[in-house]
C-alpha cells in the first residue's frame, strides 16, 4: 500500500488489474483531457507491464498507482506522481467513467497531498485542460494556485498549470 483515505486504497498496479485498466485506458471520455489515444487490449497490457516494471527501477520518477475502493476491492482508476520536464512533482488522476461524480477525486487529492507531505515533497504541480472544470475546481479547493496558462502540445487545448507549496 502507498497510502489510503477513508474509502480508497492506493497501491502498486498488478497484472491482475488488466481488465479494469483496459476499461480506463480504452474510454475516449476518460482520455479526452489527457495525453494519448484510447488503447486496445494489447496496448493496455503493454502499458500496464511497463508501469509495473518501473516500480523496481531505482532511477524511476514516473509512478502510476492503482486506486482501489476499500469496500469491495474494486479498481476504479489510477493516480500519477511524476516528474515534469522541469523536475517538479506533478500529480494527475483518472477514474473509470462509472465512478465519476462520487467524490473520489476530491478524497484522493486530499490523501495525495498528505502523502506527498509525508515523503518530503515541497511543491506539487497539476496541469488541467481549461474545459475540465471539475478537476480545476478540486485543485483550487486544496489551494493550488494558477501559475501559467498555455496550449497543450499533446492535446492542443488551453491548459492551466497549478502549483501548491507544501508546508
């Protein structure tokens, strides 16, 4: 386990996560504000395998973890803690569509901030497509401040970079 919240358990991805991981990675709605195109099953398997291999690499700075619901051990999404191009710790998350609107992203974000503080991270970055109002609202709720606006090279949409200084 990496960390937990009231309803969620954050853990390393496992090969057995493939069905739910594929459901997440193949849905165009889930990926509409993210890098990459929807993936087929084989591509999803390759990605999952590569993410799992990264856990054992001491030089790794690109961690994607599973979000599991405690009540039924259901895989409901992924959370990212990665270094951006400037060496900042960037967060991100994706949820399987049927789990949208249930408060999981807000709960996850709160737990992720506490986890990052506990491991000594001093600053977090979050980049959100401007049309993704729900995600921007969550970051603002936790006092992330807009520091830059830009057009995303990968998805071609206006985005805002948010920053949170951890104390």
